[in-house]
C-alpha cells in the first residue's frame, strides 16, 4: 500500500524554504561545493581525466542557491580558484 500524503499549502512550503535558507553552512563546505561546480564547468583545468569523464557542467544558476558564490579574489583566473 502506498503512503498517502496531504498537499502542502504555499505558506507552509515558503516557511520551510526560509528555514532551510537560514541554516548555517561552513565556509569549507561552501568552498568544496564551489570547486565541484567549477570543475564541471571547466574540467580540463582540473585534469584531462576529469575532462574525459564529464560531458555537461553544473549550471551556475541552481548552484548559486546552494552556496553564496563569493566575489572573485585576486589570483583567480577563468573562474577557477
């Protein structure tokens, strides 16, 4: 027997989303996620083996919802840290 779920109303959904957005994410985890995203966008910069494995990169739009993408820092080139 399948579980039956009640629909969630919009205000409950928005309240849950705000709770998630208020969660703290450590700087090291943000950095790790950013590196994964950047590696999928330009895999050759991280190694030819990675470039051979990946056909598509992560979209920066949805990714920016996971992490607060920092402003470029001195020494960054082509978006690669």
